């Protein structure tokens, strides 16, 4: 699986104080400059895609360890701190409205790096697909509101994006790294970590969902008429009044919680998809207008009518940054902690920042990671 990660964070309103944000910009620039100089741009992207490192980095910058702003403010500071021409790296997108500028910013930056039109289009496609997967193919109840696409002049990229769940008041963070993305539709996350697990999450990127992917493509290519028939059968069974209405043991129907059906189906969109005739699931998912309702409807028909079951397991993995000191939910990942600590410590020691800021950051690092020793 590719090198990515997810962390669950409570939603906190408000903005970072300007005095703090200015210092975060200066400190993030100094540490980033050292990492790029010592290890190169590819390693910097790897660090950003590592949820352990990113979490520690945010704390070193002085931001609250468990706030949803850990993602948005840290990314905002990096975007302001990093000069694309000096670093060979560009941060595109951001929170809310800024995320909608991502594709245009990729094109603008690509001109500075003299990238060809096909490369620009590929980078824009990767940005869109990363968002599409986490917002549509994985239906975990978190709607994306932050999307940061980080690209290098060497045509490599990383994504840090975040979604919110209004019911639980938690945000979930998603990390991507280009060098490990073999497929957008087959387990593109290497390490998904968070604080809780949702029930009955549709994960169309799981290996278990491969057969459902194939049936979904076959369904849309078979035409809207047959889909309407299958959907009518599904909705009829959803409101059954007797056991006889639901008697179909050969179909191995799952428990009722899986029958969380989309309220509406855009049949005109289904006709348009049929006209395109997608050849595989990634092509289907990439089509504009194919959203969570369409993907879920096709998955339910594949599961309940044709017996091809997708994964209903939340792909999130439990973690308190690098594990819990009491072994809950699992023992501390000491190797990940030590690597994160050491590279940030080296960056702080060499960074071009004031001595007081450096000392304060080292103290925060020491407090954040108990195993750290100056």
C-alpha cells in the first residue's frame, strides 16, 4: 500500500493568532530549508506524508496537538513560508475556498518549473483523484474541506487533506505520496491512523471491493433501464413487512445497517456515464458528477442483487500520534518516534531562526516526545 496516513482531530473554531502564525511561518521555513538542503525535496515530501512526522512538526511549530487546525494552520504556514523557486516545491490549495484554486495554482507553478502540458494535466488529475477517493470512494462520514497539493519541480507530489464530521465534531486527515501510489482504487493508503472507528464504512478502495468495482462498471455499461429495475427491487426490499419479502439466502444479504441508501439517484447522470462507457473503475470514479450517491448505489446493487460484496470496514487505524504509553490502542512506535524526533531536532539546530525560537521549539519537542533527550 502507498505511504499515507490519517489522524482524527476534534474540530476547533477560530483562527490562529497573528503573532503565533508569523512565528510558525518563520520556524517552518527554517526547518524546511534544512531538510531540503540536507535530504532533498523527495525526502521532504516523504516527511509530510508521514502522519507521525507531520504531527510532531506541527507541535514543534507551537500549535495544539489535537486541534483540527494542526492540519490547516501548519499547511497554511508552510504555503506562506516556501518560495517555489528557492525550494523547488510548491504548496497549492488550502482550506475552504482556497482548495478550489488548487488546479489553477498547479498550472501556474508548472510554468515556473517548465513542465510540459501532459505533466501538468497529470498532476491536476492526481490532485482531483486524491480528493475523489477520500470524499467518494471511501465513505466514512467526513466531508473534505481542506486540500493541499504539494508538488516538486521533479514532478513528484504529496497530498494533505482533511474532512469534517459534523455529528462527531471530529476531523480526519489524509496523507498521500506519489512515489507509492500504484493505484488510486486499490488501497492507496499505507497507514491510516485515527482515534475512533466508524460503523459500516463503504471502502471501495479495499482489495475486498475489487469484484464490486468490476460489477459496478458492468452495471453502468449495461444501461440505465436495468439499473432502474435493480434499484426498484432494492427499495422494495428495504421496506419489507414480512420475512418472506426478504427471503433470499442465496444472495447472502447483509444486515440492515448496510442498507443506508442514497436518497436520490441521478438517472440522467447514469445515462451520461453509459454514453461514456468507462472501461474500468478508476475511469468511472474520475468522471465529473459521479459522487458518493452514485458510488454507493452501484455498490449496494452489486452487493445485494448480484452478491459481490464490497468492504464495509472503516480503513482507519487507531493511533495517538505514535501510539499510547500504556499500550492503548497499541504500544508506541518507537522507531517512528525516534526518526521524527531526530530529523526535527537536526532541522532546528541548523535552521536560520532566532535562538529563543529555537530553544522554545526544542523544549516543545522534548515535551511532546517523552523519549527525546537533548
